[in-house]
C-alpha cells in the first residue's frame, strides 16, 4: 500500500526555520518525482516545490525561492523541505505528493506549519 | 503564475448533474492534456478524481467525468450523491515546469 507520512511541522516565529519530512513506503520511491503542495487555513491548494527522481532537478514557486530547499534521500525513502526565513504567509498545511505523469496520484495527510509571533 | 479560475460554489439536488469549470491559459490548461481534478473533504488530504483531462483512476466512480475545450476544463458529476459534497480543485502543469491549481469549488448537495 502506498503511504506517505509528513512530519516536522509546528509553531515558529517569523524569520525562523522548519524542516519538513515525508516518509514514503509501499512503492519504489526512487522511481518517482515528488512535489510539496501547501494549503493555507481556509484557502486553496498551492504548489510549492518539485524534485526529480535523482534530486538533480528542482523547481520552486516564486514566493519561496531562496528561502526553501527541497531534497530527497532515496536510500532512506525520505523527502524533505527545508524552510528558512519563514513569514506569516507561509502558515499552511504542507502535503507531499507523488507525481505520476504530471498529476498527483497519492498525497500524504499533511503537516501543519504555523508562523506567528 | 496566476491560479486557474473556478466558480466558488456549485450546488445541486441528489440525482442531478453539475459541472465545474476551470479556466486557464495557453500556458497551462490549453497547452497540455495534463489537467487533473482533486476532491477534498474537510480535514482530509486531496484525492485524485480525474487525470489527463478525462481519465479516472481505479476506484473512482464513473459518475465523475472530465473534458477540455481550449483553455477551459470541466468536471461533471452525474447522479449527485450526498458523499460528493466536498471541495474540488483543478490543476494543470505549465510551460514554466511548475503546477498551478484552481481556487477551488465548494460543491453542496441540497
């Protein structure tokens, strides 16, 4: 069974950092590109970042460029999102999602990051 | 990248059909056959309902169907049921090698 479990969210002050993790199981993790997608409270979905199967290619939405870094550990089946310089507007549920032919076929349950003083 | 445009809400009675539109541009919806639709119940993660414009994943009811014309994609739910009440989001890959989502549509079963 495909499963992805996010962790690492929490309450952090503006300017602080968080490292989100996504533990993948039930499939060959190294064979799939992955995305992080977020959802602010009461708002819609927003794509955040992409990483290729090997990790050699990454993309970011403009609002997080230079602050967030996506990475993966294919040996341990983990996806990460390092978030630095956090702002109030980064407050959201963060989901990891598996990419299959340009769509997201499986999603984790999400981890909540709250940025507030 | 601007969000795709969806109606904020759509409603229908049980058994009726409803259609949700999703309008983008030639850089996303119109440029790729990679439109997908997601259902999200309150407090839950999104669930894939339609991919590549009109394909249903295994296990998704055939009451859900998708189509596209130009820069606008559509999701139709036929034989509306109480369990279909949820938020629905469209998404498309873009020419910038990114993904864009619609603002979401709240479906209410009257």
